[in-house]
């Protein structure tokens, strides 16, 4: 269910970051990449640019307390919806 994953980094989000219909952003912050749903990921282009900058900065967790011990970036990024890759 890709609607539960961050469009930037692929992290599973408990509450759908773009609402039930996939078009109404929550403006919550991804604890992994720090994107604000509906702001930096509003378009496919802005999503890709945010991801590019996040990767360039070393893929640092926005909220390091929520980072799993066995975190695997490559595996997580497989969850990014295809149109946002």
C-alpha cells in the first residue's frame, strides 16, 4: 500500500501522508527525511529535488530517535511510489 509511504524516502507512515484520497496532504513531517507532506513533495519534480538534496546531505534522519537499529535505506527506498522515483 504505497499511499502509506513517504514519496521522498519510502518510510512507512502510519497515517496516510496524503490523506484517504491521496490528494489532501497532512502537512506532517516525515521522521526520516524531514519532508513536510504537501510542501516539498507537492509535485513529482519537487519530490525528486528534495530527495536529491537529502541524499546529497547524507540521508540524515530528521528525528534520529525514531531511526530503527537495522535501518536499510536501499530497502526502504523500494517503497517510494513508482511515479515519484
